[in-house]
C-alpha cells in the first residue's frame, strides 16, 4: 500500500514497524459541543483506513483521544454553571453516539487527557532535565530552538515564523506578558486560574498544554514510535509540529513514520463557521439525511481533497448509495428462487470475472486510500451482477456476487443490511389475523402478533371503530 506522507510530501510504500501489526493514532475532538461535519471527516476517513488494513490481515491498534480539558470546555461549563467534567462527559457520550450512527468502529482505546496527567508531568520532567523545557512562574515552556528539526512537518522556517510575528512579539513585551525566552516557545504546563480544573505538579497546580496530551497518550497506548499519525490538515501546524518536537526531544526516537491529513470541509463553497450560519452538527444533518448517506458522501471524494458539502451533492450521493442497496436487495430476492446446482461453463466464467472488481477495489485503496475509485469499482461490480446474475442463475453464483458487494462495502463501512419496512397490506393482514385469533380466544397468538408488530415499529390502538395502527 502507498500512503501520501505529509512529512516527505511524497507517496511512500507503507511498511509497518512490526510485521503484521499497525499502530494508528488519530487526534480526536475537543468535547465541548456536538461533533460537526468537519470532525466527522477524519473519523470516517481513518476508520476506513483501519477497516482496509484489517481486511488485508493486519492487527491494528487504533487509538483516538478525547480532549476533555480545554478553554472551550471551561467556558461552556462556566456559562452553564456546572463542573467542566460534566460538559466533557456529556459530549463524549454524544460523540460516541454520533460515531456509532456513522458506523465508525470504537477505537481500541479512547484515552481522555484528564486521565493521563501523571504521565504528562513525567514527560515534562524529562524535557526539563534534557534542557528542552524551562519553568517561569508556574508555566513550563518548550524551548523550540533546542529542537533543530522544528518545522520539518509543516515545512515552516523558524526565522520566517519569528519575522511573521514581530509585531505580536513587541506587543507582548510592552504589556509585560513576555515571560518566554523566545517568542516561538510553546506551553507544556499552564498554572491554575480561578474557577478552572487543575492538578498538582512540581511547578504548582495547573493543567497540561494541548500539544503535550497527544504525545503522552500515543506513547502510552502505542509506543515511542507510531506507524501512522493522522488528523485534519488544520492540525499540521502548530499541533502536530509541536507533538514531533516534544516527543522526539523526550524519547530520542522518530515520533511517527507516516503522517496522513485529510482536507477541509466547505459548506456550499464557503468555510464553515457559526457566524456565517453554515455550521452543521452531525445531529443537524441526521435530521435531514440517513448518516450512512453522509459516510458514503465523504468517501466519494479523495480524503486529501477539499470536500464541498451541499444539499445537491448529498442528494446525488444518496441516489448513488441507493443504486448499490437496490442491487443488494435484488440479489437477496434472486437467492430466494435460485437453484442449488452445479455451475455451467458460462457461469464459471462469470464467477471468475468477479475477481476483476475486487482487484480494482484493492488497487484503488492501495493507492493512498483512494475511496472514490474504490466506490467506482463497486458500481462496476453492481452493473456486472445486474447483467449476469438472475433468478435462473445457480445459487452459488448469486451468493458470490452478493457476498463480494457486501464485503467491499463493509471495508468502506457502508451497511448493506437494509431493514425492510413492512408493506401496509402485510400489516393489515396481520391485524386481521390478530382479530380472528382474539375471536377464537387464542389470546397467546393475538399477543404474539401485537409484539411482532411493535418490534417492527408498528403501534396498534384498539378503538370503538376497530383497530387503528401507525408507525412509531
């Protein structure tokens, strides 16, 4: 498999550190609100990477954190008059619900920053001992220039960074807030402020800096070196750049072999923002579209490309997904009448022809997770099965065609097991049967039918005019 590595700006052959095993770390959301479509893209993209690697036989250790201590969380907690932990726990639960609805697999570990504070303090101690960090009035800073390779991920030059912030640097000096040795140094530990959560440390009560959290959690749950570190492209600088600096300075080894970053999501061609009124949470979108359609829509574009979210494009994705699901339903019906017999010579050729579509799918995924081309391969497979498999086909051929569509869709996390809704006529027939059972005093059967309908979301109401029903 070839992966575009942000570190080298080239596609590279993926070779895991340990044969047959892959450690993936994906930066998760800061939990102060419901997740939005921008949060959902890396969740879906890198969940699909994980699924593909499992499909190829790798043992994948997938770690994705929750940032549960942050200025935004504290701000919301103060607004609501509740502890910040209540805010973070509420929105972790809500994020997990949305992830489940998007068919994102649970991570092997979902570490929370607040539960890893002791290890963060230990890493800061190591950095201070090695001369990479220093403390001023309870704040600990990373000494950026002590790491000669700073900027290697973002390709930013340290002198250019300093020149670009000259006015800001002067303003800090004038206000007396410039405690750092160097303007480019970043925070590892910040002292407690009134009303904020804090933890004891050798430098006083406080809390860790955001960049440090991921360095510590990835080390604990994967190891000093990560196979693949992933996230949105907005994290390249400064977050991922700072992670590299502090991790490699502390551990004296390479931090991550491959860096993968997904592109931005735009709404109708514009940047998403609350001020523009185009800010959509997954909950908002879920009221309008099935979330499987959103997953399919996100995977219809290459993960590194910008993604434009619009009703027109999502409707198009919905229609495309329905074509696949219709083909699955047709093959399920074919299986009901297909004969269990030996394959004819022509059917053997059709069966062998299925391999071509799996190979096309694999080639697309092997080429830097090209899910757009992988979906095209599934459409070709759908067309092939529609043309070559019918109720006259041997059962084993229909099973193979259906099995392959389902297998490839499952790699993309697309659910093909569609719950079929009962037709009105079927419901009416069961209600009539229930009425007849009650008349015959067969109350057990009558109750059984009521329970069966209830389980399928059909609510019965006995009225003077007879039995009325509605869908829940």
